[in-house]
């Protein structure tokens, strides 16, 4: 997939695809997946994509709660 299409797809989901950090993260991951695809084939690259998807979903659902200040601020605003 080419980069403009990928960033357009992100925008359609509401992600700021023009954010420097977002672009950098996407480029690092896609470069690695392209490397895996070249070395081991499409099946291996797809397996890596599925694993990344699952790992990122897990992280989003289980955020680090060591610093509760942002949670507390959001809670205080809602009360």
C-alpha cells in the first residue's frame, strides 16, 4: 500500500495523519513489515501485522495507570 493511501485511511478514522509522531510511528512499522515481507513472505508479514494489532489493542485497553493525575483530572471535570 502506498503512503498517501495509508495516511488517507487514517484520516478517515479520525486520526491526525499529519502529526509528526503518528507519521514516524507508521513509517517505522510499515518499513519493518516490508522487510519481513521481503525476507519471509506475505504470510509472515501478515502474521506480524495481526500480532501488532492485538498487542496495540491490548495496550489501549490496559493503559499504564502509574500516573493517575490525568484520570483524576478527567474525573474531577465530570463531577
